[in-house]
C-alpha cells in the first residue's frame, strides 16, 4: 500500500497577510525564487474542464507529469491546489497555505500532503520535500518578509544573483543611459529604469509595467511611460503588446508590433473568443533590449492566485455541494461567475452595509438578476445546485488602472513622434473606446501659411 507523507511548516513573519499576499500568492515568482523547475504545458489533450491543466517537468533525468486542478483561494488568507500525477515517483499531492494575522504580523502555515507512487518516491520525498524544499521555502518567505519591512522597499529592485548581460551589454547600457540624459530625459525617471535593467531577476525584468513601477517609485505615470518609449527608441528597451482576456484578464496573445495585433482572440482558460479593445484588452509592457540583456525565462507555475489578481476568491464545488467563505472585500462592485454557466451574480460591498451574510445559489435556471448588497467583511455561501461541477470565481469589476492600455499609448503625441511607423494592418478594425479629440486653429492661419 502506498504511503502518504504530510509536512507542516510554520513561520512567524512581521508583515501582515495583506502585505505578504502579492508575493506569497504569486506562485510563479515564488517557485522561481525557490529554485524549482520550469513546467511545460501539454496542449495535445485539448481543453480540460474548469481550468484543469496537464503539466510536466524534468529534474535530474526524472520526468514528472500531472493533471492539476484549478487553484482555490480566499484573498488574502488562504490558497491551495491538488495535483494528480500519471508519470513519476509521486501519485498525488495537495498543497495548502494559510496566512493567519497575529499581534506581531502573520503566522504563515505551509502544508503538503504527498502520496508516493513507487519505491523511488518513498526514498525521494523525505529528502526532496522534507529537507530541501523546507529549507528553500523558509529562505524565500523570510526574504520576502525582510524586503517588506524595509522602508524603501517600494523604490528598489532586489537582485537575485542571476543577472546575465550580453557581451558588451554593460557598456551599451551605460552609453545609452548617457545619450538619453544628453537628450534631456529626466535622470529621476531614467535612473530607476537603468537600475531595474541591471539588477532585476529574469522573471521581474521579463515584464516592465510602467504604471506599476511609477507607483512604486513615486513618479508620474505618464512621464515614466514616455521615458520608457524614449528608451525603446534609443535601444535600451523593447516593447510588447499584450492582448488580455476580458474575463480572466490574462495575456492570451503577444505582438511586437501593432501590425501584428488581431481583432479577435481565443482564451483557452475561459473558453471564449473575444473582441480586442484598445481601451480595455490591450496593454503595453517593456523588457530589456536583447543586445544588452537576454531574458531566459519559462513558466514555474501556470495558474496561481496572482495570475488573475482581480479574482479575490476561487472555489471548485461539486454538484450539490455548498461552501461558505469569510471574505474581506474592498468597497465596490463584484461578480460571482462560473466557467460553465453564462452570466453571474453581482454584489456591491460597502463598510456601512448591515448585511454580513449572503447565500448565492446557482441552479439549472442560472443566476439571480438582482444585485446583492453586502458588508465588506462578508460571509459568502456558494451553492452549486446544477448537475455538473462548477468553478466559482468572485472577481472585482473595477479594471486594473496600473495597465498602460493601448488607448493610453496611441493617443500620446510622444508615441506618434517616436513610432510613426506603428499602425494596424490594413483592414483590421479594433475599438478604441471613448476618446475626446480637440481641434484648434489659429486666426488667419491660412493667409499666414500662404505667405510663408
């Protein structure tokens, strides 16, 4: 009979659960920082129900493959995942992470239940997970806590020792830095970008989001975006257009040029086709120019909570199952939906709302139509009265204003001046949302231009 191992580790950290959540729940970054292997997607089996995925990796010559259930979480207190293996020394694994607030910060508890498949698993699990994983996870959690406690955390990027410049890359970085300063670019805006290129890990440097970094560095968003555009024209950065699904808000296609942007894209996670809109579903990001620094990065986790940061809770319920969660909500509007049933139940959270408990039922007839009012500290009960398993997704409706949208970019005069050649392919039609155009004229300008 196969043996199940259970490991439970607890760390007392000085940061709060709300502070730790963006780092701890970013499982792609966490696995990268912990030194885990790159995972590969298996797309040969087509789309699996409710965001399940077939994944694999290889370590020290041993191939491992599994089917992963969707992550479940309640922000910022808990997340976990189940994996069923069909190749390798492990048969099954379940992970659960809890962040419990305490007087001095957070008690973080990490638990792993893992069942061996064969004798190799019985030998490897106590060493790989019981010793090596415990050691590396402790180091990463404590590193995150130290970073959060430093007063200048929001203005710095922390090197991880894996920065690799191309031959002559450092010299090129310094030369372009000097050239941009000579062209009048603000040193207060340019220096943190140069420092980011020189010190950020491959994972961080693979996607520089100008609005997000402007907020972290205390700089005006538009000014930093225009600085990134100037740095791109000078050869310091390159940019990339991301086409975002309106539901999961993940990047489902990427283009180096506007000429490659298409008007219709498919999201395999949400199983929908969507129309691209420059105001909501196109984001511009940057990365170092490959002649300075090549970014070699893979995926270390496919679907953790921070892949969809607008989703505050995700729960997988079987047919007939009912589950209650205690959820802290910011004031604003939310939607509870599933991947299998169209529509959703809308909620409005408010600190002054007296109602602390709501029960939301999904039946064969679909969702209720009335918006529910609920207190920001809410107990939400989800009931699956359909005949199928359902993945319940509770999401903020407010769009992320830290995305430099396509509409923001294309209306900048600086962008048109620097990249006049950037245009959609002929015949491609993409909405730009609502834009205000101001036309001005000079009195007597026609006569003046004729005389000149």
